[in-house]
């Protein structure tokens, strides 16, 4: 834990030193190019903000080409100021092309910052809109094997339950007795049905009552 804290502290100290020196170099270059007063202090802030915006775009993973482009632009401005103020450039006699670059920097930084900030928000809004309007996935349940119907026991044939009038049974009994006297054998259901003129189920029910 202490080792990790020491590494973080060292990185923070190094970052503060680099930022302070770069800030001072940018201020000196802007002041030498004719941007004196508060304007000279605004230039290093503009460069650092563009660096931060480009770095955030790179970290987000969206449109990395634009992030790298503006990161290199801001890094070139910062390194250029560091090199120019290291004695390679006469700050008392700044060339005209450098004055033009310094004067045009605010517009360039504003363009880069706007593209980086609003480009990312627009892409995020478009992605959220596509997700909001995307059709919900339809869940299709997995097919289940159809249960085989259990074998049903064969239905037992039941005798008709229509009540038979007593008079009809008595009449059938007389016919049956006469048939047995004449032929010597009990009357069958078909003969009884033909003699009575009734349906076969009713004839079977009457024959069952005669036995």
C-alpha cells in the first residue's frame, strides 16, 4: 500500500511540475507574440483544456481518430512553446508567422473543443435512442415433449336405462309363454323384437326382465 501510494505521489508531483513549466512557457510565448495581460494567461489554459478534452475522448473509446488528432494538435502547441522558449527563438523579435499562429489559436482550440464535446454527446444520444427504439426480444419458450395420453380402459357397454312399462312386460311375457308352449324353447330377443315391434335395445331389456 505504501509503495503504491509513493508511486502515485511521484506521478502527481511530476504532473504538477510539467503542467507548471508548460503553463509558464505558453504564457511567455503568448506575451512575446503580442498577447499581453490577461490574454497571455488564457492561452495555456486553452491548450490544457484541449489536451484534457482529447484525452477524455481517447479514454471513452468513441471516435479515437478525432481524439488523437486534437490531442496531437494540443501537444504540438505545448511542446512548441517549450522549445521556442528554450533559447531557440528570440522572444524580443517574434516572426510574423508565429504571431499569426498564436492569434489564431483561440479559434482552433474552440473548434476542437466543440467537436470533441458535442460529438461525443451526440453519439451517446444516438446510441441511447437506438437502444430505446430497438424492438424487445421475443422470448420463445423451448418446446416441451408432448405427454403421451394414458391408455383409457375400454368403456363398458351399459344396458339402456329406459324404464319399460309394466303392461308391455306382461304382454311380452304372454308372447314368450305362447312361443315356448308352441316350440318348446324360450323366445329369443330377435323374435320378441319382431313380435312386439320395438327397437332392439328395448327388446333386449324386456328379454332380460323375462328371464
